[in-house]
């Protein structure tokens, strides 16, 4: 059916479903519903969870995606119609984690309303995360989730679900019952910032963004070069002082240079005789920084295509990352291997050891930690 021939459906709330006595403010949702129909008709083309938590979390996040298998058709669409911000690709994720958790709990597929970016960030969040999906949208009984979960309840409920708390699961079960008749769901939230909970949303992020792995996971004994990726945050935090001691520069959100050099030396020794391949993601790369690292050969990522560079960086056996949201996103979609993290105050890597990927914090790192690149610490 052509888009311009569609009729907008009624928006249902708990009271209207039960008694049909009244309708909410439809005018607030017309734009969101138009986007919902357009999406459906146009076709977009520190630690580890406990065993108990893993079992509970499996209800709220999709399985690992590393194959070309076609997922079963979802029951309904969950449209995030509220604003998800105009920040960088990694930071944007902090603004819709509630929607990820709720959409999974409600057995629905999360899609985003049109977001065409802005002049300093020339990409669309909706295009990147919606991908080439072609879903039929049943908007005959569209429900706004705000009618079932109050704004002040959202974060606590999401955290409870991610932790596997019984009260949260029971509360969500009641919400699912109340929304059972809803054929599509709208989320108009636009005030959400969550730095942590990346472990809870890791499966969803991998399903949407993870590239295919270039090699099979490393096993012992190592029989090929170890691929290493480093994110150096420079574009918005770099120094223009030619006299600055670059070794003492504060690389906010990424590694200090002396630590990079030290761990790269360990990796060279560990990878012998097969060696390493090195990829460095650095916006507006500075020769002083690259000269300090002093590696004879590397691939520099700064193409201007944020998603392409992110995926290339993530395809590494070992990642050296700070708490920049871009670096965190690279870890979330990386293949089995090892991520070494400098920092941790924002808990962005908490509970993100999973899908064959291990996290070690630099303040706990020893050269023996590199055995995790093959999946286990070997006895010495």
C-alpha cells in the first residue's frame, strides 16, 4: 500500500484497551506513527554475569549473532520515536538503552524514527541501527509505552531487568500482559543517558553492528599474526601546542602513549614468531603521536566513515581501549579475543566479557593476561 494512502491508527492506552472510554492525545503521536508506517512500508531494507543472571538476561537480549541465519519474524515493531541525540556514534548508544531492554522484554523489534544527523556528524542513527530490514508493520493497535511505564520508573526497572532481579521480572511480566493486545509499540522518551549497562545490551548491539570476523578465533598454539587495534582519541581532545611533551598528554577516553608502547612490546614477544598486525583509529592523526608509538607498519583509520572505521577497528584479536564511547562500541561488536582497558571510572566495560571476548583492566594487567587472546590463562 503506498504511504500516502495510509490511515493513521488509534493510539491505545491501558484504559482504552480495557474500556475504550477515551483516547490519549493523538496529536502528540501523529509524527511518530507516520514514521512507523513509513519504516514498515518502505522497508529498511568489570566482571561477568553470574549463571543465574545469565539465565534471566537471556529473556531480555538476543543470542549472539555470528552466522547468516535469518531470525524468526518478530511479533511487533517497537519504534523509538523520541530523540536519541546528535552525538558521536558511540555516545548515541547511551540514549536508547532503555528501549533496547524494553523491546527485547516485549518480544518486539526495535527501530528508530528518522534521524538525518547534522553537519558535524554526517550520518543517520536510524539508517545505521535500523539496517536493511523489511518488516510489515501492524499499527492497528499502536500503544505508547509511556502509558504503561512511567518516566520515573524506567531506569530502575531497566537496571533490575539487567541484574535479573525477581521484582523487575515480575513487574515486566505484568506489563507484557497489559500490552498483549498491542500490535506495535511507540517510545517517545527523549531524556535518557546511561553510561553503563553495556553488558546487558551487548547482544543487541552485536546483532545490529557486528561485522564478520576476518579470521577464525585464535587458539593455542598461535599459528598466525595477532591483529591489534588501538583507538587514540585525538580529534576533539588533541593538543595544538608544538612544545607539549606528547608522552604526558592526557588522552581523555583512550590510552596514554607510554602504556601503549609497553603493552605493544609485550604483544610483540607473545606473538613471536608470527608477529602482529596493527590498526590505529585516530581522527586528525598527529605525526608526533604516531612517531612516539614508533611501529614500523600499521593501518591508520580516519576515512570519515564512522561505521566503516569502527567495524575495521573492532576486527582485532586484541583491542587497547579507554572509556571513550566509540572505543566501547568497538569492543561490544568485536570477535572472540581480548580487550585491555585503561580507566574504568564510568563502568562502561562492566559485565562485557562475553561472546568469546574477554576484558582485562590495565591496572590488573600482566603479560600473562595475553593468554586470554586464545580464551584461557595457561598455567606457568
